[in-house]
C-alpha cells in the first residue's frame, strides 16, 4: 500500500504526499508522463545532463510548475555526488533557477526556510527523502542512493535542520519516494558488506534469499529516520518500485542507463 497519491493536472502525471501537504507545503515526485522529451527520455525527463534538448527540459519544468502552482523560476538545484553533504539554500548563497550544471554546489541534500523556493532532487532508482518541520516552517530534500544511505544522509539532514532552524525530530514529517526496491536491487558483496557494517538489524536491510544479495533501501532509510528521532507514524512511504514500474518511472537499472531522470520536489509557499 502506498502513502503517496497520484495526480494528473494539465496532462502532467506525478505523485504527491498527503501526510506533508497543506496550504504551506507542496510536494511531488514526477513520473515519465506529461512532458515533451523524446525517445528513451520520453516524456517527462527532468535532467539537463542526459542528452536532452535544453528547451524540452525547460518546458517540462514549466509544465510541472504550472501543475503544482509554484514559481517556474525558483527551482533550486545542486550537483549530486552520492555523498552526505547537506546544504542550506538561501537567496544569498545559492543559484535559483532552471539550469542544472556541474558548477553548482556539490550536495545531496538541501534544506531551506525560504518561502517560494522549490527544492529539487533527481532520481532514476535512488531514494528521495522529504522533510517538513511544521513548527519552524522549514523543509528539506535528500538524494539517498546506496552510498549516501550508508553515510546516513537522512540522519545528517535531520541534524542540520536542528542546527539551522531549531527543528525537533519528533515534529518532522518525512516521506520516502518511489525507488528501486529489494525485489530488483541486486548488489555485489562490496555493497552488501557496507550495509552489514552500518545497520544493526542487518536482516532488514540486506536479504540473502536471492542468488546474490539484495538491498532494501526503504528499510534502511526508515531505520535511519527512526534512529534520528522521527516517529514511525510521521514517515510516509511510496512503496513503489522504479524498476518494476519502469513504464511509469525512469529506472537506470532496468534500462542500463538509457533513461531520463525523475525529480522529487518540496516547496514552502
């Protein structure tokens, strides 16, 4: 069962998170449907780095902004490096706009209390984690592939929000996006060994019931959020596998890299 809800507005198909949404917060996780990109990027590719025509990507963002009711010129990006850097977004230290380039700040998590800004994280199997502090009016978004997960980017984002905004973990509302799930995330021992080192309940994050080890990113991220102090009832889960549903989501694993990127977004309006 999914805690995410599918929406279709002006032809744009995306998922949103009822637990987090209110008059001040808007969330989305995009699907492949509703854009203008062509071929293996069809049709809602949200990345400028996958060989797409820049105008196609810009149009996809314009359509999403219109569907969500957010400012099309205030999407905030960073360059994702599969590490644990958490960056504070404000109007003085961060480029806000469409263009996603490698000269942007290198960070896999973004936090802000700036109204009107939409945080963006890209995915084609990796987990996107949403954070909303309704008490201090602050938001966060983290890209948590397996490397960032073993580095506990979830816990470090909670800590950074606490330092920057006075966030208390028990007040946080969080969500875990569509991602490659255990059924499809076969890994080598170099990956499974890292999870075995980090997680106390090893059997919940790595399964050996398959020919090769399979990692469960949803369980891993959930454990880290709980360890950081977020209540279980405050964590929404999409429970949707990007690889199994590669007709709906972009999946790097399923298509051997021949795909576009979806995005998770959260806006403080």
